C-alpha cells in the first residue's frame, strides 16, 4: 500500500525500519496438550501467530496489569527504560508472565509453536489491549484537544529523533481520524477487515506523512502505529469523554 505524503519532516526514512532490533523473548512450549514428551515446536503461520500474540497480550494484561502500565509508561516507540521498570530485557518476559500465557494459548489451540516477541512488538500489543480494555467504543476528542499529546520519551540520540517522529505521526493520525484509527484495532489481525480499515485511513496517512516522499505501509505496521497513538492519547494522556 503506497500513500503520497503532504507535509511533516524527518519521518519517512525510518518508518519501515524495525523499532527495535533485539528480540524480547523466544517462547517455546515443550509439550503438546495430552503429551508427556517434549516436542519440537513449529513456526506459526503469520496470521495464526498474530492472533495468538493478541491473545497472549490480553492474558498478560489481565494477570499483570500494574506491571504492564509501568512498562508502557516507561517506554516509547523505540526504546524501553528497563531500569525505571525495575527489570532487565532478559527478565521482562517472565515478569509479565508471558510463558504461562503462551502455554495457555497452546493448550487452547492444541499445538506447539515457536514465537519471538521483539520489544517494540510487545509494547504495541500491550498498548492496543490496554486501550481496548478502557474503551468499548471509539472515544470522541474533547473540544480542547490538541494534535501533540503528552508523552514520556526514554530514547536518546538518534533513537530519540526516531521516537519523536513516530509519535508525531501517530498523534496526527489519531487527532485527524480517531474513529478510523480505532476501527483498525477492532479488527482481527492480518484479516481482510484489517486491510480494509487500514486502507480507509489512506487520506489521513497521506496528510500526516513527510513532504516530498512516498512511503510503503502495511496494515500490520499501521495497526502498530495507531495502537501507540490511541493509547498515548486516550490512556496515558488526558482522557476525553468516551
């Protein structure tokens, strides 16, 4: 999907870059339901993996909501401040209870899969579920709403520039089309509906992108960007009347 941008600066160069190169956790269930023998897990189909990831995030939020809030409040679209959270990149998967949540999903699906969760992916998954937990329907912008919302950036140097750029892009989208951004998160990941909702945001994405450049965006990374934007605006920032 390609969108021609209208204005903004210093964003397009990194929109397609991964937000973090480091993998948070590679989770490998050791046994299938009803079996005492260890099995070699297979890599999940992308669509199946996306849906399992969403359910894992829901499970994590249900079981460790306070820790999730602390994690989200001390991170930005590029980096996480593990020291402020009181953990390390190596320990955070356990602190969030992710292995137990993934194992529960494997029991439900009765299959063993191998999955990796980059830290940026985990952050957007938890931001999405945290937002959806608060808002059953798309919230309205308050009358005094402004485009740039309050955020806490933990990145430094070049990463801070990237984080600010991604945040500005997300803020622009959620300010100009809150309902359209919300609709993306109400769809099943990697579904036809998700693609349709992402395409419907095309005019807003074009308005919010960098002047003079064309950027390719997938429905998956559009979902990640609006998840950050909606959580930042309506959960972390001032809440409007829902």
